């Protein structure tokens, strides 16, 4: 991101005034909705769109690697914690400023995807999908850091997480079901335009909110300045992404790679480099005196502090989090192609992604959030691992049954209940691991790593499906999710040493 487009935050370290509990829940319901709408559009809906256009299943699997981008949000999370967006931040504050910038990025990226919906140029489709993923992730980083600052305890986190996930999953369902139904009635261009407008709806609501500091004036001036600065930032990011993509694509083609080449090991090695570097440095990090952390660069200190605080136990934590949401990610990648190949219509898929998925997910999130306020986290985490695995295994049953509304809707209900429950518990768990000094950056690292291995495997899901079939794929993905339960006795005993 361009250094001339952002300014140092001179108020860094000050916490925003805490909204009332009711407003806080409403705020995070809204923020969850704003982040959830675009997620399906560069993930499940895009894979369905490509499938309907006859794109090879292996290429579709490669597109799933776009969802890897959020795993690297730690790379720019410190920028969000340290810098303000000009114009917006002066009136609405740092967090809301980044959220408003992200909303503009989401809207423009989705409009671009709408007008390239024929997928005649797959590199162009990939570019706009990557930009959509980047700005969606940026919105989440800003919102997550604020959430942890405002609600630092497990009891406070659970209802906010539930509200956020209700909004997030409602939006995902609305995007998935709504986009599919609009595509069935009109075409994919209109589907993406409708969701783009819906995703932008929170922007005027945020713009109408009160200023960060009481007595501030100049709302209109701040809005104009913020939009102008945002357009410059959006253009800079788009050009940089295009240049990087062109270089990488040229390098890949020059190396002789083709859709038949197994690039998963290469992608895995590159993606794991930052985490491997921290693991290698762990003995040295562990020996650091507490006061030495103050001399580490602003960018690196949140991550060094996390490894310093948990020591070697952080490796068990990372192994656990990488397995826990495995089933959710893998199911999202191939569930829609599975339904399509089994013969379900767009209308049936739209209903399944609509009221069925939303209702089941809401119940799962609510129950997971409620149990998290009543029990030690280890018990809801165990239940979540079982329900998430069941949500994968149910699709084996779907594959071996004749297509019917009952089979499809039952499978989706079981899947979404399990993922909703596990998702609510997991967010609270990650939030309790971070330091209150570096909430956004450390949450970005942990949540990013949690989805790294699942999304790497998702990128190879098309190749896996051709080898073991849909039933073998969903048996394996459910088993990987369930495997997290065997690490629970270890991670339940993990305790970090006192904050420096």
C-alpha cells in the first residue's frame, strides 16, 4: 500500500469509547454482514460460476487458492493498527476509517467481477477476485482488532462473536442464495451487481454515525477527502496486484507449469515460510528478556511477543487451529460443484443456500456462543470438532442418494449447524489467545494460520476429487476436522507467561 496514501496514527494506543452493549451487538451484526456478503462471491459462488461455464475442475480448484489471501493478512495487519486512512480517520477514527475504505474496495471489485462475468479471460477474473478477497480481509482485520479491544474477556466476547457470526453467515447465505437465484433468473452480471449494492449498504450507515471524538465537525469535508484518498489507494493496490500477478504468471508459464502440474507442494512451501521462520527462531525468542521486546520493530513485535509468551506450546496451538476448521473450508470449496454434478438445479441450490443454511447456521452459532459463556472452552471446542466433522460426512450420504429436496436440505442443515457451532467457539478461543497490546495483528496471525493448510488443500481439491471421488473427499475432510479433538488435552493445558 502506498506510503503517501496513509498517515501515522498519532493517537495510537488510545482505545475508542465503548458503545453500549446493545449498540455493540448491533454494530458487530452489521460488520459481520458487511464482511460475509463478498466472501461467497470470490469463493463458493465463483466456483459455481466457473463450473457452469465449463471450466475444468482442476482449474476451479486453483481458483480456491484465492481464499489463501486472508491467511496472509498478518502481512498488512500492522499497517491497519499503525496508520490512519486520510479523511475518514480524522472524523470517524482509525478502525471505522479502514472499514469504510474496505467497503469501497469491496464494491468496486465486485462491480468489476460483474462486468467480466463471462469468464472469457480467466486471469482477469482472478485479478478482480483477488482484489475482492484483499479488501474483504482488510475489513475483517480492522473489525477484529476493535472487537478484542472492546470486549477482552471470554464472557464479553461470546455474545459479540455470536452477533458478528449471525451477520456474517446471514450475509454469506444471502450472497450465495441470492446470487444463484439472480443468476438463474437473469445472468451472472446481474447477480454480482445486486450483491455489490447490498454489500455497500453499510457504508452510508457508517458515514452517518457520530464522530470519534465528541464535538468534531466537518463530516462532509471528511467524507469527500476520505473518498478521494480511498480512490487513490484502490488504484494503487489494483496496479500493484496487476504487476505482481503478471510477474508471477510469466514466471509460472516460463517454468513450464500447466494445469496438470502438481504445484501444491510449491505453494505449501512458499506459504509456510513466514511461520517456519518464526518456529526456527523460537528457541532464541523464548530466551529473550521481557524488556528486549521493546527494541523489536513495530511490524514484528506482535508476532515475536506471541511466540515469546507461549514458547514451544505455541506449536501445539498452531497444529490444533490448523485442523479445527479444515472441514468447513474443504466443504465450501467442493460442495457447490458436488450439487451441480449430482444434478441439482440452480433453484434448488439457491433454496439450500438460503433459508435452510441460514436457519441451521443461526442455531449452531447461538448454541455455540451460549455454551461458551457457560462452560470451560475445552468442552465447546470438543463438541464443535464432532459437529464440524459430521457436516462433512453428511455429503457422502448425499452423493449416494438419488437427488431430492429432502436429501439436499438435510445435508445442508447438518453441515451449516456444525460449522456455525464450531465457528462461534473457535473465534472466542482465538480471541482469548491474543495480547491486549496487539489484538488485531496477533488475531490476524492466528486466524490466518488456522485457514492456511485447509485452503492449501482446498486449492488441490479438484485434483483430489479426480483421484478419490466426492465420497472419498468428504470422508477425508471430515476425518481431518475430527482429528483436532486429539490435540485438545494438550492445548487445554497451554498457559502463556505473564505479559511483558
